[in-house]
């Protein structure tokens, strides 16, 4: 987070994280499409359109006093490029974990979540985060409750969940808004800056 009082600008970094092929890039692109900025997304991809390093773009909101610039990344889910993930996660203010809700990949989601927790150790407890249970349009899904039980979700703070279908944009903007609210609440509570004046 960068707060520039002189220029009245707050910059936040968020990241879409999750297992291979869960829909991170699709979610990010759908979000940018909603804001009419689809063409501004930078994607570093392999020749078969898998994320090689990250996707990246920015979205800016303004009111009379403050400008809020959000830097948005997605990590690669491919373990072959695992070395790139900590670099992408560096300095983030919030995370959207994109879970693949297909029953057959339930454990892949758990592994990915545990990897995320290991990066942040105890900080993950308070880091603003949303779990997006993606691919809700497909049959044979696991129940979000089962996943939440498996990760002991009761211990997390600044935490929300959403069901999404990134392919159709369903729930994508809502999960992004949930995360922004969690991040702003955290800034507000820490009284770093009074943004709701
Ligand atoms: N049915 C369905 N398919 C989806 C949904 N979201 C993404 N997909 C598909 O899942 C596949 C992977 O999507 P990506 O967005 O590339 O996934 P990713 O998580 O960025 O993948 P990596 O970066 O390679 O880890 C693509 O074929 C998408 O069209 C969804 O909500 N429903
Ligand atoms: Mg991707």
C-alpha cells in the first residue's frame, strides 16, 4: 500500500491466486471488461494461453478528495513456474482466491490454499481475502462449506466468500467489491487515513 498525501492518492495491490486452470485469468479479464479496460491487461502467457508469469492491469477510482489506484495481478497456477508466484504476491494488500469448484479437483484447491498460507504465515489471518468458488455453471461441484471446514475458515478475519462463473462474469465484480471493502475497512480501522469524510 502506498499513501501519497500530497497527491491524495492511495495505491493498493491485489492478486488473484489459486490452482492451475481455476479461472484466475478469466476472472481478471472479465473484471477489466466490466470497466471497459479489457485492452489494457498485460498478460505474460505461454503459446497455449496459460499464464506464464502473471496478468496485470490497474483500475482507478476517484472522488473529490482521493484517488484510489488498484494494481491487479493474477499468478500462474502451473507448478512448473512456481518460482514466479512469491514475486507476484510481494507486497499485496488483498487476495482473491479463485477456487475451481469441480469435485475432482477439491484437493488441488486445498494444496493451493495451503501454499498461500505458507507464503504469508500468520499474516494470512488478517490479510483481506475473498474466496471465489468459481465454475458454478458446471455439474459435480463440491460444497463451499466442506472446503471452508477443511481450511478452518473460522480462524480468518477480513474474510468473505462468493460464488462465481468467471466465464460469464457472474459474481466477478461483486467479489472484487467485497475485497475493496475489506481493504478499505482495514485502512480505516488502522486510522492511517480518513477516507470516508
Ligand atoms: N465452465 C467454466 N469454465 C471456466 C470458468 N472460468 C474459467 N473457465 C475455463 O477454465 C480454463 C482455464 O481458465 P484460465 O482463466 O486460463 O485459468 P487460470 O487459473 O488463469 O489458469 P493458469 O493461469 O494456467 O493457472 C479456460 O478454458 C476457461 O475458459 C467458469 O466459470 N466456468
Ligand atoms: Mg492464468
